[in-house]
């Protein structure tokens, strides 16, 4: 059973890293033909299925150009909540 728990924990930790990388990359605007944009779209394919439902439930905070999306934070906290019992 330890091997499966370790695998699940590693995959969840990797998913958190992917979310954090996507957050960081979102601060850099890039044209659609750039490698950075393609990387953002590639990561988005993995994170959006989890982040989109959370975004629908949670409103964004702020207004205008100072709007913050806290859905990645909520997902990371939920993942950490799942990882703790595995350890």
C-alpha cells in the first residue's frame, strides 16, 4: 500500500507545482506565436479541468485591473488537505 500512497502523493505534489508555474507564467503577457504562450496553453489543459469548477463557485476579488483569481489557492489548499492524511 505504501507504493500507491507514495505515487498519489507525488502526483498531487507535481500538480501543485504545475499550478504554481501556471500562476507565475500568467504574469508575463505573450503573443500567441511565442513559446511562452504555447507553454501556458499546455499547462492550462491540465489545470483548467480542476480550476474551472472552483472559479464558477468563487467570485473574483477586486475590480478592474486589480482583480484576483483565488481558485488556484483553493485548489492547492485542497490538495494539501488530501496529502496530509497520506503522509
